[in-house]
C-alpha cells in the first residue's frame, strides 16, 4: 500500500514537472473548439472531444476522453445541460479539480447569451427538454460574438501572461466576424419567410436569424425518435402547410427526413450543424457559408 | 455586492452605447447623456443605500444569532429584512426592460433565488420490477460446486419488486462530495448500499473515497444493478462476489497523466460482506488493487481493460444450503483475480442509431480454510462473454454465456455445497430490450440455466426506470 502510494506520488511528480507552456483546452463540441482556436491562436492546445458526425447529447464517456480531460486547464462547452449525459462523468473520473463546475476552468458558452425556449414547466413527459432553454445556440452566428468576448476574458484570466494576445485576437475575430455575418445575412435574404420542416427541434436560433418559419419537427417530442404513425401525421400537416425543404443535422439518422422528403416531394437537406458536419464546413466561417449555400440550393429544387 | 455594482454599471454603459444611435444631433446626445448620468447616479445611490441596509441587516442577523435563547425570532426578522434588501438590490441591478437584441446581452445566467432549500442534494429514484417464470423452483436452484450468498439466488417466480433505490448526491464543500444510496429489497428491508464521501480537490490526479461503497474491481462490480446490460449478474459475479462486492472502507485512485487512459486504484475494506465475513484482522479484512486502461482504436471503436485483485479473510461466513436445514460456514482466505476486457463500437462514434458493446471477464479464485470445520484448499475459475447490439434506436439484442469450474475438494466434503458432482455450472442468456427513453426500459430475458445438475428455463420480464437528477453513467 505504502509502496504504491510512493510510486504513484513519484510518477505524479515526474509528470508535473514539464509545465505546459500552452493553455490546454478541452472543447466539448467542434464549434467551441474552432472558436477556442480563433481566440487562443498558438497559445492554446485545443482538443475537441466530439466530431460533427456525433450527437452531442449522446456521447459515451470513453476512456480516451477521461485521459484528455485529466490534463485540461479549461473545458469549453455548450452548457445548458447539452452534455449532461456524459461530461459530468468525464470530469469526475478525470480527477481534475480545475475543470469542475463553477471553477474558472469550466466555460459554458450558453451562459453568455440569452437562451430561447426556457421552459415554463419541467416534466420529463415533455421529452428531452433542457431546463435552461434551447442549447443549440451555434446555429446563429451572431451568438459567437458575446461568447468570443467572454472566452477571451476567460483565457486572459487563466493565462494572464498572454492576456493582451487573447484580447487582440478577439478584437480581430470580432471585426472579421461582423463583416462575415453581414455578408451571410445578405446572401440568405431569399430564405426569409421560407417554410421548413426540421428533424430535431435544434434550429430555432438559425430560424430566428434568417427569418425561417418552422412548420413542424419530425420528432413528436424532443429527443424521441418518430414512429411511422407520427410521420403520417406530419405528412398530413405538410399537405395543409407545404414547406420548401426538411433539414436535419449531419449526425442525425437520415431515415425520418428522407422518408418525409420522398413522400412530400421536397428536398431533404443535411446541414453541417457544427464544424466538420459536412466536408465543406472546415472551420467556423465555412460552417455558415455551407449552411446558407445548402439551404439556398434547397430553394431552387 | 461588488459584482452587482459592476453589472449595473455595465448595463448602464451598454445602454449608453446603444442609445446614441437614435440621436441625430448633438443636443439630443447631450440630453441623453445627462439623463443617463442621472439614472446612473440614482442607481448608484440606491445601491449604496441598499448596501448599507443589507450590511446592517446582516450584522443584525449575526448579532441575533449569537444572542442566546430568545434571539431566534429577531434573527428570522433580520434575515427576512436582509433578504428583502437583497431582492431590492437585485431589482435595481436588473431593471425590467425590453429584451435587448441577442448579441448585446451581457447576461451571465441569472442568479438562482436564495432560499433555505437551494442547496438540496440531487435526489434520484430507481424502480424496477420483475415477472419471472422458472421451470424449476428458484429457491432450491444451486450453483453446482459453490456455497452462494443470498443475493446470488434466482429471482422468485411470479411478480416481484426488484431492488428499489433512492440516492442523494451533492457537493459537501469545495473539497468533498457525498453520495448516499439506500435500497429496499422486495421484502421491504432497507439497506444502505452506498454511503461515502469523495474528495474533489486533490492534486495530481488523486481521488480518495471513504465510507461504504462498491469496490472498483472488475468491470461490472462498481455499477449499480440498474446499470447492468442484463437483468441479472453473470455467473462468476454471483458465485464469487454474491453479485457484487461492496463494503466499508477507503479507496485511493490515481489517474496517470498519460495520453491513454491509465488508472490505478487500491482499497482497504472492513471485510464484512461476501466473500468476506466477520471483519477479520481487526476490521481490515479485505484489500484490493486494480488497474484500468483504455483508449480509442479509431473514431468508431474503443476499449477498456482491467486487471483486479482481491484478498480477503472470511471469519465464519454463513451461507444458506437449500439441501440442509443448517447454514454452511466457511472460515479462511480467498484470493480473487479478475481480467476484464470491454470493446465498444458505434459508427463514427455516434451511438444514437446503432452501437455494440462486448464484455469478457475471466476470474481466478483460490480458497483455503475450513468449510463446515473441514479443512480444504482449491482453485476455481469462471468466465463470461456478452455482447449487446442496438440494432435500431430504442431496441437492443443481447447474448451472454457464462461458466464456472470449481476445483477438486477433499473426500470429506463430498456431498456438501462445494461438491459439483462433476458438473460445470453454465448459463446461456438472450435478451431483448426496449428503451422508452434514456430513463426507462423494458426487458425480456431468457436463460437456459445449467447451474444446477438439472437444467432450468428462466424467462424474465423487467422494467427499470430512473427519475430525478441521476449522474451520468460510466463507460
């Protein structure tokens, strides 16, 4: 027992000595990994825990994630309970108190914007709802600005030596981003007022931004896969209220939206949802370019 | 308080930034500035006023608390005064306004209301129920060659309530978290299944746990029954650990700072639970050690491996013998080694639609001591493999095979519970599972059970539900 302790302590000491020069970032989703890189540049090492092909609600608390969280200085995650099914277990098993909830090393993007759809009542009978509101804020690029600001401040707090570097990168990002958002908004003008169907009710921030009109989600309740009976109801609704296309996130099961698309004779579009969701969505900027490009393509069909 | 002021100032300056956009000429601008300054001053004055009131109220409350017997009334009054003042400060700091455009919101999440029960622990309940149909009487069903504990028995025929659990989890302070889990068996007996404190703030990747908890040995052992992939435990867990080993003690875990997951753990237990008994060695009857390692193979697959060791002393371990009116007794040493391997697959790392989990564990068991006062020593082995495949959302199929081989016994123990009569206990299980959500599931499980000399067919229906804030599950 004592030998084991001494051995472990020695190993820990060895590992602790080469102090990492860079801030080690554990990003839960690709969009927050990409934003961390925009703000942190070469002063941060970013590890992104999930890919654009994975459902961020349902990630297995894999050993590799625990190992990565062990050395992290900060987690940059969405928050609003999006990661509740896996992140708490990873943080607990990582034995890393720096990233525990409430610590400076725990950053949640949704805390810096106003969340829509904050439920007035909480009941699991309503499906997979989030108590703090709809967490999928990254579908609206305007959300990136307040988050970027807060993230730069957080990086500066954790790594004071490079505070000016983070602030200047943030200022630069803000400039480029504001211009890009203006450009995308103009490009997406034809989408304004377009009626759409969505697979999972995850797009309200984008609908809000572009003035899209969501007629119906293909899930009877958030997170509950649709039965064939429910899809028939959806089809009936779509006959009364036709939509231009049906969208889903790239990681989602394609069957429900493809089924509806073929029956209602409309295009089904897989949007990237996050960086890496499609081949073209390579970084934060191309994420929104591709999203708008894909939807404009849907209008033409 | 400082924060509140800051927020108020921030909001004021945010307002100052936004409003000039509407002002066309300098005069308007000046007027608005003046107005804003005025508002700013007013708010500052109000906040200062409230701050002093709050301080006074807090001081009052403190004084009242320290005062003796009849102080309680005035303390309550003072506290409610403080609360009212606090609320007013909050109102001033966040004056009701039109919701500003999304990207100009500074908002940290709103502060939760201060109330006496705001620090309640997360309370979760787990319920489960069975319907069982066994072709042979479950009570009399033995595991050939082993003297088994009560929890290792088959589920009774007909309807029965499985274990119902209530758990309370919360951080205690910045350094510790607490967990209490009370379970009730189908005969209404409450049992403190786990009750432990866990460190949350140790440096260098250490965690210390103390209290009553499930041991970290093996793969399944640390999981509560509701988190198992099948309705019951595999044969080796039933025969060697009475389904799972939990006891009173301490645990130290260390996570190595390596790229692959590498965790070491050691435990020291009282030694009061099967396979231990009687809290030998002055209440330090069991020691364990384990190593866990794991990593991703590629984006779609990952693995976890574990090697575990348990040494314990049983001082008068009593086990029920269905063939005899008298309990069996074992006094002696047990050494148990477990090798575990887990493989998980999900296309692209996305388990939502399809996923597959395979688990295999091998057990070596050495017993040395006196069984019903007759000396013996033997080596046993046991193993199982299982696979569960989710073939579409909400639906899974599982298969499991488990087997035990008990070692030779001296002639003096022929015909006892340790006599396997030349039979290797084994069981084949098939499972169909439907998940109503991540919080509820229904199971249909069939076992061709050859644990006793004559085969038994067992069909189980089970529901399991979890409600309340329940921690995320392990890999």
